[in-house]
C-alpha cells in the first residue's frame, strides 16, 4: 500500500465485478497492470470474489477506467468489467 | 462447464480408440495416417479453444501466456511424432482447468452458504397493513414485524412480543437468546418462535448484517505475504522456464555430436508443460479464502488475508482488562459515605457520572435505579483517566479515582479494597467512596493457558484500573505482565515499549473491547476487538473482530490462522518442489512428458484439494 500518496489530491474508489472466466494468475496480472496506471493510488483484484476496487485521483478516473477496461480485455479476453 | 466436460470425455474416448487400434488386426485401420487423424480429431475437440486463444494472444504480443505455451508444447510433441503425449497433455491440461474452476465455484458457494445471513425482505407496518419490502427501503423509526422462522432484516429494538433468537450465524454461539420488549435485536439473527415487532434503529447499509457481509466479502482483497510472494514468483518463473526450454532445444544438439534434435526438443517441450504457474497462484488465495470463511463460521471475522497470516506469527498478546478479560459488567458492591447518607452519596455520584457511557457509570445508574433528571446537572467536566466534576443542585460534585482527589487536594482514604473505588467530594469536602467490582469471564483463564501452549511468549494486561485490582486479576489468570493505572494515552506508549521486546518477525496483538481503545487497536500489528456485536467502533478499528465476548476465541483464531498458513506453505513447497524436480529430471532426459503433466495438473489438483482443508474448522 502506498500511504505516502501525494497529499491534497482527492481520490475516489470505484468498484467493479469481473464477469466471465478469469484465472488466478490473470487476476494478479490485471491488478499489477492497473496499479501502474497514472493516477491510480491502489487497485485490488480479488480473484475469489471477482471484485475489483480501484482507488484513484478524482480527475483522472474516467481515463483510468478506460485504461483498466483495455487491460482486462488484453489479459483475459473472456472477461468484462461491470460496475458493482 | 458441462460442455467442457463432454469435450474432455469425447476426446478421451478417441485417444483410447487410437491407442487400441494398434492392437487390432484390421490392417487398413492400422495405417499411420489413420491413427494420426484420430489423434488430431481428439486434439481439436479437446484443445481447439486453447489454440484459438493462443493465436489471438500472439497477435497481442503475449508469448508467456499459458494458452500459447500449452499449444506450443502439444503441437511440438505431435510434430516429433509423439501423438499420444501431445494430445494427452492437452487433455489433462483441460481436466486441470475444469477442476480448478469447479473448485473455485465450490469454494465461493460454500462461503456464500456460510454467509447466508442476507435478509431477503422486511415486513413493514404501514398503517394497519404489513407490507413486504426490500430491507434497503426501510427507514429508521419504521416498525417491522418478524415472524417465527424469519431473519431479522435490520437492527432495531423490540417494542412488542417475546421470542427466542438464534444468533449462531453471527456469533457461532448455539444457545438462543431471549428477547422481549426493550431488547436490542441484530440483523442476521433468526427469530425462532414468537412474533416480535421491532422499531428499526439503523438503515440496512449500517446494519450489522451488511457490515459483516461487506467485511467478509472484501477480506481476501488484502493480500497475504505468501500470495504476494507467489505472484512475484510467477512473474519470473514462466519466462525463465520458457527461455531455458528454448536454449535446451537449440544448444545441446549443436554442441553435442550425434545428439538427436527431436530428443532435445522433447525435453524442451516437457519444460513448457511445467512452465504454467497456475497451481501455485490459485492455491494460495483459495486457502486464505477458506480460512477466513471457516473463521467466520466460528464467529471470528478476519478483515484480510494479511491479518490472518500475521496472527500466526503473534509473539506477544496484550489484553485490555475491562470488558475483555472481565465481563465489564460492574456492580456496586459497597457504599462508604462520610458525613452524608448512603442514598445521597449514591444519588450524587450517579448524577455526576450520568453523562458517561463507561461501564462504571452504567453500574452507578443501575444501582441508583431512578430516572436521572437532566435539569439538576450543569457544567459537566470529564477529566480523562481521573473522573468527572459536575455541578449538581448548585453543589460541586467531584467523582473519580485517587488521582482526581490528589489533583483537587482532597485527602481521602487509600485502603486496599477488592474492586474499583470511586471517591466523591462535595464542594471540596470528602464525602466517602463507592466500591464497584467486575467479574472475570469464565473462559479467560482457559484462554491464557491455551495461548501459552501455542508458543505465545508473553501475555500482557493493560488497564486504567488500580494496581491492586489489576494484579489480582492478572494473578488469577496467569498473565505475565501487568501495567495498571494507565490513561488512554499511556496505553499506546506501553505498546511501543512492548514493540522493542519482540523479535524482528514476531507480531504483537492487542485485544480490546473497542471502547476507548481504538488508538491502541490501530497501533498493534493485529488489533482484535471482542464482543463485536453491535459495536461499530470495534468493527471499524480492528483487524479481527470476535463476535462473541469469549477470550478463548482468540486461541481458536490462532489455530485457524496457523492451519491456513500451514496449508499455504505446504502448497508452495509441494508445487515448487515437484515442478523443480521434474524440470531437472526432464533436462537430464530421465523423465518423460507424462511426468511433466503430473507436475502441472496433478499438483494443481492436490494443491486445490489441500486448500479446501482450510475451510474445515470444526475441531479447532
């Protein structure tokens, strides 16, 4: 967890459900890739519950979500991100 | 999933046919191409989708994708005329995948069954009618009716009716609780016999049931160290194995005279079969998911895999006294007035303490027994760790411990008594004291004894209570170290002191009841809150919430933690160990592709089955 995240930046949390077949390793890969996106404070992908939580900067959220959708499609073509 | 199963069965039958043909006497069937065609057909049926995915991924530039690796391994095997191996690898790979998804589904389902406390509806009273609505739509203050056999949908207070409620889904406690008008009921419990009307006190989102569900469902998002290790490992493992495979296929045939290309390629292909990290990656979260689920069945809510893991490494366990080791139900034992009557002393003290929610204040109010008339009290000043000073009927009443009296320069008796003493001064004149005592919980001593057996190096008790009371409790329970007469701030300081006494890898757990100890809960490695039912502060601040108020549940939690961690380690060792051995053996050419299939699929299945054990907590 990066607790030393830039001070004063407003962040928000978005929750998603990953639908469709997804393997444990892919879930980990997706998590890692989303965490590297610009503006993301923390992303977790819970393989067991299929839940994904992305915490990121308020302003960059829409671009984060777009990028995340592309990452999911790339790593696991059979899965889609649905808003929870 | 059914479709996949059929494909596997048909594929298996075709392979068996192909193998059988070799032994029959019909010459035209025995031709090479006919057998090859049979294998090819079964390969397409079994692994067609894998190949399609692999091709798609190549265009995306993903060469270390498992579909791609499996495709290369199997097609490679067929090119060097090892048909049965090629098809069998694909077949078993699919069996493994099917088994994995079955296991994950099963595990998900057993957790959701376990957490089958989500209420589906609420019967709300609208006028004279009962309307069935979604619990979401009920507002605070609404009256709901709960019939026998129904779940309590929202937290509230009973206003009419008597019944027994089953709290086992929340607490693991099997003895039903009796409720009547005035008692609090928590959502998620089941009403056993009577009909009760309940006034809703919390909206669904804030209700116990949704908090617990949220907590358990999100628990495995916080990853354990072992899980992080394994995903890191997987990141490097696959590329390294694939690179070695490529080298193995190219270099030896060039360097070694008379080396057969196909022999080395066969070894390289075995490498590819073992290169998938899935067995490892899946079995760790599956174990922790099971462990967290199993713990919640025992009334222990763990907020993250990381906390479950940390608990197994606990070295020092620090307890708060009141409400944790003792019942926290105080009763007025003795009243020793000086210069006024017993009744007067009790009345004034009860009034002075009436603004506090501390268990001691509650006991005074209970002993006083009459309504508190708020208008008689003005100017209440609470001095943390000392007591209160309040104006009551124009008299300045100070009620608190010896420290308060010293602060106000009022001499008081300092006799040793068995319990907590509240000294009272009226208008700066000493007016006597009241003795309040608490009881030790029935299973506290057992809990401490069991903890010592499970390698806890030190048990410590922190309390704001007097040295006298504290050491009596500690002696009765066999606690190693006691710090008494602490102000809330001192507790954090003592915790920091204890941090210097543990080993580098050891952890410190703090167990409290969530009242006044949120900062300490937060600063410990593992914060454990007791009696979580109904206490929001505790659920919020702690890492582990014990729903009942039995300290012995801490040992249960530790056992679950150790078992889960043990299973996770077994899986890591088993999977890495077998894969490594098979890699070495295939490089040397000692083993064949069948062993590689076992190292991949067999190990996955064993690891997954092993992780299922974490869910079973019956005997812990």
